[in-house]
């Protein structure tokens, strides 16, 4: 394990932290399993009883609630992991399940207990099983208005795509 500066790992003897990288100013609670080659950015918080296997990359300023489970294998058992990306500023509620091969885009929020089967647009809030968009938010960090319009256009396109799978 490679650990950044000012990290707090609660009861490391109760966690499994394999060959992973943890950034600066992170907090890792007890009973957490972090697999090989997992990279966690700066200022992240990982709550108790969370499972993060190989193939997951986590950006900066991410909150992962208790009992969150990431999966990395679409067709177990396999040695071919699917990559999952958690972008900056994402918040994942307690008990959420994140299926493999998706991207949780910047600033999105995952509701407690959600089962995320598809990538989530930036600044969106998703809830349920399977997770569906509950709210389309706007960024909080004062970025340019053109980027905000691009995010809204991306979300509209995503919603049209999702609707195309709905039974008529």
C-alpha cells in the first residue's frame, strides 16, 4: 500500500489494504477492503465495510458511504476486470452497489441502496434499483457557463438514450 500525507486509517488491523494507492488527507474507516492497483485520490473518505476491488479508480474529494460495494467482473469468475472510474466530487450513499465498467462523472450523487448499472452524468443524482436519474443538478464549483450548458446537453442526450429502452 502506498499512502499519502495526513491519511487516517481507522484500525488498519481490521482492514485489507492490498497493493493500492491512497492520496493525501484521506480517511479510511475500519473493515474496508481495497484491492490491488486501486487508486484513490486526495481528500477522500471511505466509510466502514466498503469493498473496492481491482479495476476501480477514484478521483479527488470523493465520499463513499458505509457498506458500498464495487464489482469488477461482468461474468464471474474471470481474470478480466472491467474498469470503473469515479470522478472528482462524487458522493456515494450507504449500501450502494456499483456494477463494473461504468463512470460516475464529476459531482454526481448516488442514493443510499442504489444499484448503479450504467454510467451517471455529471452533477446528476441517481436512486433506486436499478438506479435512475432523480435530479439533474448544476455544478457547485463555479466553472464556466459553457461547460454547464455542455453538461445539460450531455444529460439530455443520455435521457433520450435511456428512454429508447423503455417499453412502448
